[in-house]
């Protein structure tokens, strides 16, 4: 078990500087401790950084304590201090209740460093406030009325413990009761918790090793002409885009006003990216749109016409359900409709590529801006502003990737019915 203790429990104004430290007193008085040894470590000659104690606890458990009485270790040797905290199972922070200056320095300068070094570790921390508060009548001279002569209150210590998620203890004196039963009882509780956790991790590791060393069943040879598929990259996006290129299962045909040409598409793909198309194909009613601008754009840009469908599918087989004929009233937008549909079928987030494609086709900045503005309006979410930033953002990509789920297991736009053990899907 590794314990790291930071701070000095002695009052800097006290005459009794020979009093043993809290940790050393605990090791010397606890009945659980045996075979104590200590050594002084230094970062360089003449500058002791911490004292290391080694002992046995609970009979045969090795206990290693690193005591750092000077907080300057964080300033002088950040690597060593982080290494100590990283290897600690329990951390003890000590201060004297009669040294307000040291406590304030601890709170302002060094507690943030401890929190930074701990990161997301769940190491238990014990904060020990040591000493009896001196509540005598203060002197009126400028030196004695300074903040360093005032005491650290219980509420200040408890608040510090709350910031670190620590256990707060007050030890009025380092006698047998406070060291053995009070401080020692809490410390030994965390020792037992640490040992239980390490024992559990060791057992899990042992079981995992035993499982790995079990006799494995024989591996049958595969036929030479049967390849083993270890993994195949998804081609969902490519297949979706091919639906547009091959016009398979198309149920929408966009026409110019002279009905000279047709551009085919799929209602469910269009509706998954645009509330305007939901309105156009009856997925939503005008009362559900809650945005007059979407309704106005749908009426000004498109017109759904009844009548005979366009001749036949590209493969020469007439579709079983006649595609819906949609007339595009805006001739400039209609000329760029193939590029707009490629943009939608590619995920509706490659905005820069759409801009380049339309610029190359129209070669007119005003017309290009006109078409892009129409696309922004088509992609607009009702009730929200439509900006180029929205079109470029990944928010639209996420909407596109998830909005097809809205049509799962619903009769809306469904053209396939599965019957599974009496259940219709």
C-alpha cells in the first residue's frame, strides 16, 4: 500500500519544532505496524524533498509512505510530485490550524496542482487539520494583526475537503486517541479498501490468464476456394448514390415547365433531408409545417401534377406504381437539379462541393447565389434561421444519417411489407 503525505502540521511560530510528524507518530504507535525503516530522499544535495518510510501492516502487507513536508516540491520538481501522486493509493494532506498563511498558500497554490495531478483518479484523500486553536486576545501591533496570526476555522477546512472530495479530520493534539483511533482508524479503513480492490483486480487478471491458457479446440481447414471474410468496408453511401444514378425504384420525376426532360429521384430520400419535400409529398400537412416560408417556397418552386407518368423506366420495364410528376417552376434551379440531387444523395453536407459544381455549370455569380439560396431554403428546419453555416455544419449530416429512421416500420412512404410470424413489419 502506497501512502503519500503532503504538508507540515507544525505551527511555524511554535517553539516545539521537535515534535514528531503525524505519519511517523502513527507508524510508531499503531499495533498493526512492524519493522519500520526510513530514508531521506533528495532532488539534489542539501535540499531534502521527502522522507520515505517502509513498514509491514496487517502482518505481511508492505506499506510505503512518502512524506513531503514542503509544498515547494510542486514548484521545484513537478515530475516527482506527479509520479508520487500517480502511484499513491492514499493521499494525506496536513496543515496547522494556527498557521493561516500556510493554509491560504495551500488552498490557492497547491490544491489546484493536486487536483491537476489526480486527473480522474479515485484515490482517497484525507485532510488533517492539526492543533488546538489559540483564541487568546490578539495583539494590536501591525505584525500580530496580520492574517498569519489568525486561525483556520473548521468551515474553511471542511470546504477545502469538499473541493477535493476528501475526508476531513481535526486532531487537536497528537496523542494516542487522535493518532491511533481517530486518524489511524480512517487510514486503516482506506488501507483495507485498497487491499480489497487490488485483490479483486488480481483475481480477475488470474482468471483471464487461466482462460487464455485453456486448450483451444482444433481449427478446421477452410476449403481452398472459399475465402474467409474478415471484414468488409461499408458501401451503403455508394449504393444510396447509385440509386440516383441508375434510377432504380424511382417514384418521383422532376420536369421543367416544357416537360422536355425528366430527372428521377426517391421520395423517401428527399423527405429525409427536407421538411419542404415532406410537405410536397403529403408526409406533412401545411398545418404541421409551422413555418409559412416553407409552405410558400414549396408552392412557388414546385407543382405536383396528376396525369400519365413518364414513359418507362431506364431498363424498359414500366414501374408498378406511377412516379409522381413534379414540375419545377424555376428554370435556373431546374437546370442545376442534377447537382442538387447529387448533393442530397451524398449526405447533404458537402456544401463546398455543391458550390463549385453550380459555379462551373452556371458561370454567373448572381445565378449561382440564387440557386444556393433555394437549396438553403429547402434544407431549412421550420422555425429556425437558415444560414450557410447551418448548411456546412455536421448537424445536417447527423440529421441526414438519422432521419431515415423516422420512416422505419410506419406505413408512410412504405413500399415493402414483411410478414414475420404473424407480425407485419
